[in-house]
C-alpha cells in the first residue's frame, strides 16, 4: 500500500529569506490590532461588563426578526440594548447594561428581566428563552481582571519554562510569538466586534497552547541541529529545521482543522465564536512559530556554542542496546 | 526503549481497562438507557449549560460579621464588669463600626477593669481577636484584629454554606451543588430548576429569629421620630404584620435567639385555621424561655424575624414546655418556607445575590447532540487520515485515539467532574491534538529510515527523539490549562479540566501504548522494511 505524503520528502523552502518583510507585516498587524482594541474597543459580554443577558431562539422563524425585536425591547425604556445574532440564524442575544439604581436593587432588576422576557414571548410566538444571566458590576470587574491575570501569567510562566529548558533567547522568542498570537486575536475581535466573553479567554489560552506546541517542535529541532551542525550559519540552520519539521506541522494543523471545522459546521451554535477564535488562532499560531519565533533567534544572537556543554561527543554515535 | 517486561504490560492494560470501564455508566445514561442500581455508578455530571437549570451566586458582607462580633463583645464586657466583685460601673458603650468604646465611672479602677477584660480579648486558639487600648487615662477602646475578623468571617461562611445546603436539600430538587467561592461567596447550582425566584426567596431569608421584651417606657412621640430609650432599639413592623409602617422599641439585651431551636413545623392555629409556625426549643433554650416568660407575665414581647417585628403578643402566662407558636400574616407556603429556614438554622450573615442565570433544557440537549455529532464526524476524519498517512502505525494511533476518548470519559467519571459546553469542545479539540504525539513520532521514524537506519533503530530513535518535544509541549500546555482552571469560573473551568486530563490520557495512549504495540509487532514480525 502506498501511503499518503502531504509534504514531499526533502523540501527545501527558504522560509527565512522573507523574514524581514514578514516581520514588518506582523509588526504592522500588531500595531493595527492594538490600535483597534484601544480605539474601537472590544465588544465585551455581560461576563465582563455586568448587566443582563437574555438568549432567545425563534423556533418558528428562519431568521431572527432583529429589527422588530429591537423596537419592542427599546419601547420598554431600559436604555440601549445590544441585540446581536448569536450562533444560528434564528438565535439572538439581548444585552443590557443595568442602570446603577436598578443594578443595586435585586428586586428592580428581576422585575425588569421579567418585563423584557414577557415582552419577547408575548410579541413573538415561538420565541424560546434559552439563557438568562445577570452579572453584577462588581463580579464582572473581577472576572475581567482575573481573566487578564490568567493570560499574562500563562505567557510568563511558559516563557520561563522555555528559558529553563532551552536558552533565554528561545524564551523571549516564544513569548513574542505568543504575544503576537494573542494581540492579533484580540484585534480580530475588535475589528469584527464579535462578543468577547469568558469563553474567548479560554479560546485564547488554547491558542497559546497549540501555538506553543508548534514553536517547541521547531525549537527542539533547532537545538538538535545546532549540536549536530556546529558550523552551519544560523539562517540556513533555521531553514533546515523548519523544513525538517514541515510535514509534522502540516499534518498536525490538518487534524486540528478537521475537528475544528466539524465543530464549526456541526457543533452547537453557542460554541461558534469560541471555535472560530481557535480556528483562526491555529493559522496565526503556525505562522508565528515559523516567522516570529524562529527568526528572532538570529537577532537575539543565539550561537551554536549554547548547547555544547550539555552533551559529550559520544552521544551522537549509534547506540547499541542489548536485545532481549 | 522497545523492551516491555510482562509486568509493565499487565499494568498498562489494567490502567486502560479500569478507566474505560469507568466510562461505561456515563455513556449508557447518555443514550437514555438505565444503568442497573446494583453496579458501581461513576457518573460525569452535566454542567448547567448542558443540563439546563438555575444558578445563583451569593455574597456576604464582612462588615456585618464585624458588627455582630461587636454586639457579642459588648454583652460580654457588660457581664464581666457587672459580675466583678465589687462591680465596676461604666457609662454607655458606644460602638462605631466594629469598634467599642466606653468610660469608667471611677477612673481609679482602670487597672482592675483591664485585668478583667484582658482574657476576653483572646479567642479559642492562640490568636488575639481584639485589641484593648486605654486612652486619656479613662477611655477603653476595643478594636477587632484583622486575624480575629478573618477567622470569624471564615466561620460564618462555613456555617452559612452549611445552612444554604440544608435549605436547598429541603427543596427536594435533584443534585444541587453548593460551593464556597473565594472568601465571601457561595455558588448554588440547581439543575432542572427553571425559575430561580423560589430559590432566591428561600436563601434571601436570614431566618434570624429573636424574642425580645418590648420597652414600654418609650413615648409615642419618640417612637415616631425613631428615638429609642437607653438600652433599647427601634424595630419596624414587618410589611405584612398588620402594623406596617409602625415601629416599636425593644430591650436590646436579655432576649432569646432562635438558634436554640430543635424543630420548627408549619401547623394551623388551634382556633381558626391561620397558618402558623410551631417551634420547639432545646433544653437550654426552653429554660431561658421559661425564665423570660415567668419574669415578665403581662408584659408584651416581640417576635422579630430578620430585624422586623412579626407580632408583639402579651405574655399571658409563663410558657414552660419549651414550645411556642409564631403567628404572623402567613400563607401556608410562607409559613412552610419559614419553618424550613428555622429548621436549617439562621444564616450567620445576610447573603445578597450578585449573579444569577437560567439555562433552558432544550438548548442543553441540543448542544449535547450537536457536540457529539461534531465529535463523531471529526474523529472519523482524523482516524481515516491517520491510517492513510501512516498505514499500520496509523492504525495503532487510531486505536490509541479511541481508547483515549474512552479513558478521558472514564477518568472524568471517576473524579466526578462536570462536563460543560466548552468542555464538550475540549473533547473535540483533544481528539485533534492527541494524534500530534503520534505524528511527531512517526515523522521522526520516517526521517530516521531515510537516513538509512535499520528498522529497530529507526523506531527506537523515533520515539526517543520525539519524546523531548512531546514532553515540553505537554508541560507548557499543562501550565496554560492549570492557569485556566485556577482563574476561570464555571463553564470555562469545565473546559480546563477536560484539557488537563486529556494531556495525561493522550500521552499515555499515544506514546506509551502505541510503543508497546509497535514493539510487540516488531518482535513478532521482524520486518526488514517499514511502510510508514
């Protein structure tokens, strides 16, 4: 049986030749993302800003009547609700920021919820309330801070681990690649104004994990090749390492994309944003392991001597182990 | 590397089979069939977002705990100084926030008073719970220490959690969870409950029942202005007591608290059929109740619930039997709720709802079905592509993948963890990521063969060289997962759990088990070439 090979043997693509233009593009994208996050802002969900969220499915309609829903809800006079499609065509989420005097008073906010939900179910036959949640401003503030802590701590802890296992330059490289992935994902959320809630933080941490897998595999090969080919110039050595691991990178990204796409297409609608974020992150993460994490080693001045004391000359010899 | 002694094989298979066996009950009940009661039944709990139900997050105010401690201390100080021989007289005790201060009538007794009060400042442990200062030669200031307050808050929250749990159990819903979150919060989740209002009513009631003597010296004019006579306090009537809007003055000290109850039942008044709550005191409470009622025949006493007067009947005769009726303007339902609350004990602190949510059951069922379909289709595609790419080795990876999913289910069931909607996504992602270890190893074996190594050496080197990267990648993913678990809440935590357990099972099945199978095949077939 002839087996499938997704990547031909002995590829020799000069990835690193384009490192400067790619870096410039990436830095521009990072700058653009940061600008978007700070100017346009993230469309924060109730998890993070507090308020009331009501999730509705219109079981009798193909498409949710967003405009007339907005009219009905605004007529109640509770300020400016955010009404967005969430997941499937016939599902929407309605979000309110509670006015302070209502937020302080549990009875008033309950009464308000009841009025809104009954306005929806009375005016739209077939509307089904799927999810009701209220988050007080205090809790939401905390959720946001702890989520940010989690992101920053994860990145720092991972960088320290890589520094210990490799060299400091690798730690910096991995950290930069992760920063790149996180910022670009945030930028994407700011650009398209997708709802940004706790689940998206989970998605970003997952992206960090996968992007790091790629980075580590490439770094591991770079370390190995540095011991093997002491005289090879660094750019060439990096190219060799990326090429050698290319078929694995493609294969793993492929299996991940397969399950992600099946989750996007067949999975529950409420997971759409979460899955979409991870899918996007797989691309960004694979790209950053090759174009962000590797070339930075050249500029940070990694030398082949870094790994010499770690290994004696005999270690590369063919090993003979007794067979049972 | 490829050498597997028999005992190792036995162990690996044992671990695999136990974990897989543990997954069976959950899988059976997911298909809707019943699992026989006589067999052990480790189950994965479904989170609220999958099962549907209500959740509320309650928070206590530590300042309230501090105020209560100040009240207790005030009573203790008065008692100790009164019982000194000869008694030490003091002026009014003023309490600002959680600090008490008072003056002695005779400043020369300062040292004696201090001797008496010092032992009260220490708690049960070695922690000093209060600081005692003497200012201006005559003013005692007692302030609470941070350590003392923290201990008190922890204790209050522990018993509040217990009380909440008892009350919810009394509701009789299935499998509620009551969890302490952080220092001052309690999370309550009740699957299947569509409307959290009843839950909130039940938990919103502190059920702090007190019997206090009415202070009849207060003039109606003072009462209207809210001025209490010395040693008394103003308490409003409850809204449905029939005297709404009015207030009365009651003696602050010397009453009885409802925490010495042993039972509370909803019954009906002997004449007529108004719902009432009948309560029974324990021995100590019965004695004190008997003493209070015998000493104050023909005087009114107030029945106070959560700081509001329910009624203020006259004591017609001493009540000696230790049982009493609480009448108010109850309905059968509200009387029953009060009885539940009284039975489960008073909440040591007020709890306010700071977060609440309800998920409809249709959405959850729909999510599970779609999630499982996505998982099935995704897994099938991955299985096919692995065999097509790596042949026999791919098949080993596929068997490992199937075992991996089953083990993941089984271990989650053994640990009794909760599967949430993002957790379901975690499952699907684990399937995609688990084969990464196999891909790394097999690609490496291909490379080693290309470099001309013999079969055995290539396989050995493949596993050895790939292990480093696999190890590092899993450790870093573990770091990310752990932080997600520590900082995340609710559904996100469910995702982190799946991710973390999945790391362990996928390394075990993808690396250890496949190595064992490959080694076995190499020994049996002794191939001279590898089709990988």
